[in-house]
C-alpha cells in the first residue's frame, strides 16, 4: 500500500495553527472530525518517515563512506540512524525471533 504524499511545511503549519491558543478560542476548539483528520495525517506522516529511516538503515552498508570532507557528516548520519527507535525496535525483534533459543537445529553430521 503506497504512502500518502508527504506533508509540506505549509500543511504542518496549518495543523499546528489549529491547536494554538488564541484570545478568541481555546486550543483544539474544533469538531471531532477535524481533530481526527489531523491526527490521521500526522500518524501517516510518522509512518512514512519511520519507513524512510528503515530503508536508510537497510542501505547504509551498501553506500560507501565518502572519504572526503563529508566523512563526519556520514558518521553522524550512521550514528543518528542507529539510535532511531524504529531501527532499535527492528534489531530487538530480530534478536527475539532469531536468538539462540529460537534457531533451527543444524542437521546432524554422520
């Protein structure tokens, strides 16, 4: 299932503006349908960005280190990616599923 189009800065600003308090109204003084549409839009954006982080994690070893002035940026990117919650959760899931107690037994040698 394809993702929704990314939210633009303008769209995010509109969502934020709807929930800021002002002298005229309290924050979040909207009907439920508007609130739920905003929540769904933000959750879809989070899902898209998590998928992007997981894709970058999968590709990180395939992309060679630049060996230039960008080496520091590359290492910062790799370090930041390693602590992304979705990447950590994926690693935990792999350990849980493929841990020592869950591996298939190797064939007996004769």
